[in-house]
C-alpha cells in the first residue's frame, strides 16, 4: 500500500487522532497559561522569587519525557491524565519566564503615571502591566505550544490520545505491513498540526493585542 | 469656560520641616524643607540636577514617603489620608510623559474619571473639553499615543492630569522633552490655561528662564532642597539673596526683568502727534518694546490696543521709561 492509499483508507482514525492531539495540547497550554501567568504575576516583583520560578520550571523541561510519564502513571494511571499533566509541566517555562520578563520590563514611567493618578498596585498590574506585557507573554505561549505538540506524541506510550498512537503502532511492528506509513502519518500530522496551530495563535495574538502596541 | 474646568480651585500646600533620607544614603536627599505654596499659584522649584526637586515634589503626592516632617493640603495632613485616594485629588505630570501606549487618547484621559464612577457621557464630554483646552483636534481622542508627536503627547499628559479636576497639580519638567519653539508654545498655552483653572501648581524645572516665565513664585534650591531664596520672579531678579541665586539668574538679568514687565503695567506717555513711529501691542513686554526701539533706531514707540495699523493707540513708551523700569521705578502694579 502506498502512503496516499494508507491515508485514504484510514482517514477517519487519522482525523480522530489529530483532533485528540490538538485537544490535549490546547488543554495543556490553557492550564499552563493560568499557572504560568499566575506564577509570573506573583513573583515578578521579587528578583529571588522570580529566579526561583524560572529555574524550577526550567528544570522541569530537562526531565526526559518517558521518565516523567512513567512516574505520573502511579498517581494518575494510564490514559489522557498523565499526558495532560506532563504537557503542562513542559509548557510552564516559556510562559512563566516571558510573563516575568514582560511584567518587569513595562516602562517605569507608565507605572509611575498610573500610581500617580491613584491606581492601586493591583489595578496597575491588571490595567497596565498585563496588557503591556501581553505580546511578550503570548510569544511564550506560542513557544510552549510548539514544544509540547511534539512531546504529546510520547503520550501514546502511556495509552494517551493523539497522533503518537500512529507512530507507536508503526514502530511496535516495524517492518510489518504499513508500519512505515503509520510512522510517517503520525510524524507529518504533528508537523502540519504544529504549523496550523502556530498560525492560529498568531491570529489570536493579533486580535488580543492593543492596536496601540503594534508597530 | 464650562463650569467643570474651573470647578475646583486650588488649595494651599504647606511643607513643614520635611526631610527625606533614602535608605543606605549618608546625606538626606531633602533636608528640613519648609514652605507655603499659596492656593491658586504656580510655584516653581528650580535648582541643579540632583538637588532634590523631584523628591520634594513626590512627597506631596506620597509616591515618596517623607522620613520626617508634615505636609498639609488645604489644612489636612496628607499622611492621614489613604494614598490612592489622596493621589486622585492631585494631577501629576511626569517628565517622561508616561502615556498608556495600549489605550486610546480618550481612555488615557478618561481612565481616572471612569474609575471615579463618572457616567460614560460625562467622561466623553470631559475628554472633548480637555482636548480643546490643550489645543488638540477632537478626533485625536480615537488615536493611540504612538500616533502623536512628542509635544502632542505632552499636552495629553497635561490633559490627563487635569481630568478629574484636581485642586492641586504637580508638574515635573513637563515641557522638558521638546524643542525651544514647541516649548515656548506649550508654556504660553499652559499660562493661558492656568488663568482659567487657577489650580495650585508645583512646577519643577532646572531652566531658570522657564521658572521666570511660569512662576508666580520661585523657590531656588540648593542641594538637599535647601531653599536659597523663595520669592516672586521680580523680587528675585531685583535682589538675589546671594551669589548662588545670582549665578542662576546668569547674564542679562536686567533684560530678564524687562521681559517680566508687560506694557499694560507700565505708565505710558501721551502719544506724540508725529507719524511713522514703530507700533507695538499692549500685551507685549517692555523687553519686546526695547527690542523694537533698537531694531528701528527710534527712542519712542506707540503702544496699541491690538495688532494692525488702524488699532487704537493707547500711548507711547520712551527709552527713558524703559531705563527707569529696569531700575524698578516705572512699574505701575
Ligand atoms: N530611590 C532613590 N534611592 C536613593 N537615592 C535616591 C533615590 N531617588 C533619588 N535619590 C537621590 O536623591 C537626590 C535627589 O534626587 P532627585 O531625583 O530628587 O533630584 P532632582 O532635583 O529631581 O534632579 P534632576 O533635576 O536631575 O531631575 C539625588 O542625589 C539622587 O541620587
Ligand atoms: Mg527630577
């Protein structure tokens, strides 16, 4: 069977795997945004706490994915849950770090003007710092997405959802019928999904960034 | 003028023995400053870089907390107030302008009124009123700060500080970042504005000529904000307290004095019946008149009520009178 024939014959499974892959990535990024931006907002004012947050989330990223997924089986069992948790862990660094840098690098004159007109620290954070840091934060979100969309494939190893199943099935019986087509489908699917995902995020970035901040 | 602009007249600010010592610093940045800033007046703090002008000013709106001493506004000790509440009653213009780049001009100006709970229509009317007041076209309301020139941004900064109609304004080198021509223009606009709004204004600059032009009173500061002289521009020019103050006045002190004197405040002689004399409008200063005399080679000029050849002649000014004015005799306050 040629690659094209394989895709034509199995397109329902492939589309299904792609959607699940997209879902688990999106879910993980969404959770990571809440945690990462929150962590950034809590720590950006204290240099030691901020450094602690970036080194910790940075250390997460060095854990081999197979090891992390294996460890997560104990508390979360098999399936989507350990994959989701692992992806969140891997997505934290770029979002957290960019949030901290973005919030810290807001023009001090803007903050002083805000404080000077009687805005509280909290209001300055929400009304001034966060919207001004948003382009930087969102750049982190895009990097995180690109990182975990590939890692998500390993999720199939703990019976997680997504295109990783194509790859693992193919590798599991390598040399067998269509095994190469399966690996190819999974890999190309992830690359295409990553491209489309990033394109969509670029659109979201444009829509959620004030026109006053665009060059 | 609509009532809202002149709504809240200025209040007196009083500093008593105010000292600021930054942590880990041997010398205080501001040491035992006492001064009264009368309601409705522009008081200019002038002094060399690092002498404590900004620190002194920011203690008034408590962006910096004094180490000791008291500051009252309208008789109320500002340290007893909630800082954020207190700052909403003080317009603050910072040197770096600090407009909010992600908000349209209307939202920059309207932010505080909105937070104070003004209705949408009232905020919109206020924005329109202030844009007109600072001389910007109404459709600039929809623009973003980056779509304005530096001088235009500076005006928005002033409009934003005036938005909630504060009785007190603090202005830290508000026209610092502009070229001399724009600066002169903004100064004139600001003086016109102040004649209408009558706020109490603390104005910081290190340009003595700007201080002379803008101030009802000038405080010449030494390092640590120690007051070298605190008086009207005329009095400082006429009698500098010491060499330090004199060095600030610099060269051309007499001419600067004449630049403070408007022709309308000078006793004019009757107009001579000869034709062809140079004409000058009564709003000009004695210095302008002197310049005209030198330029035209005439020792007398006609003072008119308005521009134009058929404007009413109010009288004439002679070189003798100008020289008397420099000596402080011709003034007619
Ligand atoms: N946050 C701070 N911590 C420590 N020292 C400070 C701080 N802010 C100002 N200083 C010091 O206090 C002194 C007064 O500073 P200030 O900013 O009030 O001067 P200034 O008169 O406004 O000067 P300029 O004309 O340059 O703006 C300076 O010597 C400055 O180094
Ligand atoms: Mg300063």
